[in-house]
C-alpha cells in the first residue's frame, strides 16, 4: 500500500471514529498520527481528502520542498504544524500546507473563485484541475475536470441540493445527473439536486445567465425557477437571463418549446416558439413575447459581448460582469447614449474594449489596481 493510500484509508477511518486512538496505525509513524490528529481537531479531514484527489504529487512535493526551511521545530502551533506537515505526512500536507500556509493571501481572492456549496462544506473549484466531489457521507457525487462539473447519473427519493456560484469574470459548464448541460455565464448562482427525485419534476433555481440543453424526459418536466418566474420544458435549448439588478427576466428559445409563468398566476402560461423572447417586467408585472435574433442572446457562449441600442449604464454593468472590474462613471453626458458594438472576451481585454468605445464616444478614463481584492477600478470622466 502506497503512502497516499495509507493516508486516505486512515483519514476515511478517522472521519467515522472521531478519535485517532481507535484507529489502527496502518504503518504510519507517531509523527504522522500526531499531525493527523491535529487535522481532525481542526476539522480539516474533508479538506485533506479533497486535496489528495487533485494533487500532482511529485510536482507539489517539489514545490513544498523549495519553500519549507530545513530546521525542525519541537513545539508547533497549528499554522506551523500544518506547514511542517509535509515533512511528516507527505501527500496530505501538500494541499493543506499550500492552501493554508504557503499561500496565505489566497483567501483574499475567494470572492473571485468558482465555489460549490455541498451543504456540509464550501469547496473551491480549481479551474483546469480534476477532482471528485465527495459528500460528508463519503459518497462521490460528481467529478470536476477542467471547466466542467459532471454529476453521476441516477435518481433519489430524498434529493440533496448543491449550489454553484460563478463569480464575475468566469464562465463554467455544469452537467446534471439527468444529462442536462448548463453553461453558466459570469455572476451566476444555481441551486440543483445532486440527483433528481424519482417522482415529480426536475427543478433548479438560478439567478444570473445560463444556457440550457435539457435532456428529454416526458415523465419528469424540467423547470427553471428565476426569482418568481418559472420556465417549464420537456427537452429543449434556451437561454435565461435573470440578473437581480436588471428590470426584466428574459427567456430566449432556440429549439423546442417552453412555457413561462409567474408565481402570482402560475396557471396562466405563455408558450414560446423557437426565435421568441419571453420577458417578465419586474416594474410593470407583465409578460411580453417578441421575435428576436437568438444569436444576439447566445453569442456569449463563444465569448462575444454584443451591444444593440444598449444604454451606457447597462453596457458598463455588463463589462463589469464579463471582466470582473469595477467601473465608476462620472461622465453624465454618456448616460443618454445608446451603443452598438461587438467584442470578444477571449480576444480583447478591458483596456482594448475601452479604447474601442472611446472611438465611438470620446471620454477620458483612469484604471487603478485595487490590491485589496485584485479587482481593477476604472473611473470614467
């Protein structure tokens, strides 16, 4: 049994026994067990197991060796103990030491990190990495690989819910247990069952923007809840935009058919056909339907940022989400302007977008780097 397997088995047993004295030593040294006992005491068992699933052992071990000083310490505080844990327990310490000690500033950028709330813990989704999502029960429910999180197929009698948050400046793909694929745009939050119930509807709740490719299941309609608007489908493709700061909730149907309803009158359903946009006005408390060019509403999937007769204030809000920046406009003359433009987040950075807008309507701006949260602050004059 490898050292990694020893540690995994020991930690899994530790979770249920809650006392290292009741756990067989499994060939580990007293120093190993002392550190593991401290990890249990500090409530870091799940974190240790999670990191072990994601680490490139040889590379991370080399990184730790470069950073750790060579001297041993007899009496160690918790932060120091975790730092030196690499010396005693190898693989487990790689993740914990790197997260809690070697990179002490990491917590400052958590707000800019994709996170998953499993109900018993908030996990960080490390882009470009591979990891298993494990519940407190020890059940592996999903696997994250790169920018996609895929849940295991199956149904449940009592659904367990997860919540995924995609911050500004990020996009992410979620595949639910029924095979439904959801592309999540910047600043989006979605709540969904780990496994859908065996009876009844398949329901998720979201705010932000998402593109749905719903798996067909005529016996279990799929419902997207956004604030008080419900989008019901059997199997189709559509885009929902439901940011809290916007005055409308929009559903654009690309393929198939959907019905829209509001909590105030759930039986009054509005049917959409492909090419339709259904909009619920929060201010007027009414639903409207119009034909649109669906590409204008789904182009974000390819990284495009499209503005069509877009007020300047709305344009700035969108740029803040896409590029994770803070923009303060002091130029009142621009407030009444509407803009038509197209950019690509994969090609143009925020500075290039500002320069292009400056050609359309000249203005002065200043960019400041906010070191506290690593977000650029842009002031337009």
